[in-house]
């Protein structure tokens, strides 16, 4: 759930924020209430002068772009905390890295939560989207299950399913893909991803930059840290 601001809080954002990355054409701002007593969230402030440099154009010169930047979400079966273990998170990151290095994918942002992950990415033109997502989900599921069997993970029994092609299932079948056609929606999703670990349901950290498995540090440092050897700034 995204942070809901009151009218007074919304009007105070621009006058009460601490810009963490002034070196880029956007700023990640820590926002406070008008009385400076309450931390109310984070916001990406984008100067209007940069809008024309958008990554959301549907045409590149005379070539129609096949795939748009999208907000992708995959959830563990029955919301079980499969991704709570560090090794399972690392499997997911390495799978994304491999596809980035093979030029199948450009990743702008991500967060890995205990039972799901979000990413803002763009599948490369020429790559079949359905095949890509199927193979990615299948590979990560098999790799995670392999480690679970090696360690006799008690959660294996909870992942059992009655299916003709598998005995265990890691991911819910219907992952979510939302195409991001405008900069405003892109930044809303970026905010959501980076604030996800702070939500009361999770309470995984006090500040977004304290959570390791996220792209927030990459944006906070202007790309100097936290790239995970796979991230691309959406302005690049």
C-alpha cells in the first residue's frame, strides 16, 4: 500500500524535503510534515525540463518499439515466504543478471520482498515476452527448489501441488505485468518499489536505503553504488 498524504502534507513536500541525489535530473527526497516532526515518505521530484527526454516514447526514430517498460510482479505460491532466505534472493538476482548480460532485458528498478518481488524492466525488442517470462519463472523455480531439497527445507511440503507437470510450485501462475506509458506512472511505481520494505505489514527497515535487496541505493547515489551489476538508470 502506498503512503497516503493529507492535503497539508502534500503541499508541504516541495518546501520540506531533503534531496539525496542532486547530481541527477531527478531528486529522491525524504519528505516531512509541515511541522517537521513526522517523516511521511519518499518522493521522486522530476524537473519539467527533463520530460521531453522520456524513455516512454513508443517510437525510436522510424522503428516501432515492440516492448514497453513495465512494472512486473511475481508472487510465491499462496504468499509463502520462499524469498525470505538470502540464498533464494541471490538466485533471483543472478537469474536477472544473466538475462541483462545477454541483452534480453534492461532493468531500471527492483525490490525483493519475503514472498514476492517487483521490478521495473523492459524486455529487449526481438525477445518473445511470453517465452521470456515462462523461462525465467521456470528457471528460478527449479533453482530455488534444488536448494530447498538440498537443505531438506520444511517449506517444501507447503509447496506441493496436484499438477501433471510438477510436484512442487514456487510461483503463483499469473504474474502481473503493467506497461508504463507515462513518466508519472513510472515514478509512482518507483516510489512504491522503494517504499515497499517500510510498509507496516513488513517493517523491514526504517529507511528505504537500509534495505539491501532493492535498487534504492542505486538511485540515491546517482548510480555510484547498488547497481547489482544489472541496473540501468531510467535516464540513461
